[in-house]
């Protein structure tokens, strides 16, 4: 799943693809790099980001969504707003990526009406209330894996009660969202425990601040631009522990690393079959 943020203020690529032609060119680049899906969002999810209206989200991403649909790639919409989801699914988008853990229940009803999958990502509260990158009380969770699973299951059950088929709900543990670096690492380490849910597991470690801490650096000393090696390592570990989908900015680099891992594990011929 390749990331396209049509925003001025996303933590890594904000401002790069605000122009429609820039966004279209990046969609082409993601497809060439091997993306199976393009995740398009019009609202930043960095800590402290302010909420963006549905009208502005639609204005930002509509041209990119139309183009991605025309290109025939699987299109995911990164939004928490039901009206944005409905508009984009009507244009031909395929699934919704909700980083709010179903803060707006109507989102589940919209997905049910369109027969669209819904990625439910675990988080606690809106981004505007997040105090900083990888800043969260260390005692904010007991067993972070079990707590995240419990809260995610609650959101999943609400979505099912609203008419969405259980098989259409994916799980994202929300690395970096309402978690300290230590808690994000514990989630990555414990991903195999999510297999009990029997749902596709979406993991998005791409260039996040907890990777800098894991690499032994201060977040400011190792900014997002320098976190590609750590991202690749996290992606390989996530797949090893059961991830079905990786949400990343650097599709080609991660795909190449995964191909080498497959060749080691399966043999050259099987890896390229």
C-alpha cells in the first residue's frame, strides 16, 4: 500500500503532492514501483494536526482519486469522515482506511452500503490532541498488545453491529498513534498475537518517529528523511510476524527488500513465481 498525502503538512511528504499533476505523477511512480494499492489522504495525521473539513478533503484528493481509479490500481481513502468516504467510494475507490478506530460510526454504514472493506486502525483520540511524536505515558497501557486488541475488537464489533460484514474489516494496530516508542516496538514485537483475529493485518511503520528511538537516535537528530533503513527493517519484521499489508512511502525499496527475503526463505525460483 503506497502512501499519497495530498496535504501541506503531513510529517514526511507534506506539500510535495498538493498540485493535481504532482499527485498524478506520484500515483504513476507508486504503481511503477510495485504498489498493489494507493492510499490517498487529504488530512495530515501528524501529532497536533488540526481536523480538515469534508469539503476541503474532497477538494484536495478528488482529482488524484479519479486518476488512480482510471489507472486501475486498488484505491484506499485515508479519512475518518463518512461523507468523504461516500463521495470517494462513489467515484470508484475500493476501501476506506480509518485512523480513528471508528470515532464516527456512520463510516461503517457507508462501507456496508458500498460493500467496501474498512481498515480500522487503533488510536486514542484525535491527532489534534496528540502531544508529540512518540510521546505517550509509559503507564498508559498495561499489556499494550492486549489493550490494543481489546479496544480494536470493540470498534470491530460496533462496525459489525452497524451492518458491515466481519470479513470486510481489517486490523491496523496503529504504530505511533497514541503510543510511546517503547509501546510501538512492543506492538511490532507482538504482532503475531493479532493472528487470533483471523483478519488481514495492516502495518504502517513507514518513517515514523519510534524508528529513530529504536535506532538509538533522538527524533530530531534522525528526522523522517533519514529513516528509510529503519523502515525496511520494521517492514521485514512485520511480515515475518504476520502482516498482510504494509503501508509505506517507499514502495520500491520495501518491495525489493521483501523480494530478497522471499528468495532466502523460498528459493529463487519460488520467490519470482
